[in-house]
């Protein structure tokens, strides 16, 4: 398997950021477009899950509406899995958040290489799980729905309660960095100069 459906979650309110962080510019490019472009080599297609359908169509990104607003990334995952099953049947997808500091198709390929027959999740794990850049099999959808129905939105709990495959982070990487605030964005801009 070389390519998978890629779903980017961008349904949050960006409270810490203060504006729509998916549209924040990094090197002159909206953050969400950087993620989509970087993951293109492993993407069968890219879709964004946002608060409303069409929210990022103006950026050339097909956008579907979160089926449960206000449920965070877990709600976005439910929407992504449901869309994947409805349109293409059972199988795997790559879930990524819109604010990845350094989206990397190579790191996605490593996850794909670790897919096993009995797994429901393939994710990086350092000190903690990295559920916002991970592979999910559609067989986990009922578990996602149960957790959402119980208002349990912690993604790491979903991963631990499933059939996960833990992939070690590359040497020197402590975790998958996200840009949640303007300070994070500024630090990333300085670090990459």
C-alpha cells in the first residue's frame, strides 16, 4: 500500500491562536496548504474536516463538515472514518492536524510500512502517543462513536483502547510538533531560517 486517503482536521476554534490557524501563513503559504502539499506523495486524495463544508474550498482543498461540532479531533476522526467508509469502503486513512509544524510524507510512509492485519491504529509513540498524525482503520469507527457518545474525547485513550501498533519516533524527535499559538509560529519561523 503506497497511498491512503488523507484527512486533515481543521474544525477547532483556534482559541489559543486567536484566529483561524489553518489559514496562518508559514513562508507565505497557509498552514493547512503546507500540510496537504507535504502529504500529497502518500495521499490517494486529501480532504479537510472543518466546522462547515466548503470552509477551505477557496484554497483548493475539498472540505467536509464535522458531523458533531465541538467534539475536537475525535469528532473529526469520526467524520473522516464515516466519509471513508461511505465513499470508498473499509480500510485505512491517515489523519493529520492542520497545524503540523513539519509535515513529512516520509514519516507517513513509515507508518504505512507498519500496518499489520490485526491493527486498528498505527501511531508514533515517544513519551506519549501522537494521535494527530496517525493511521486509523475504519474498524475503529464504532469505538470512536461510543467514546463520543460518552463525551470521552481524549484521542490517546482511543489509541490505547484499540489494537495499536506503536512506531518509534525518529532519533532526536521528542514529539510531533504543532503550532497552536502565534508564539509557536514565530519560534518555528526562527528555527527554520
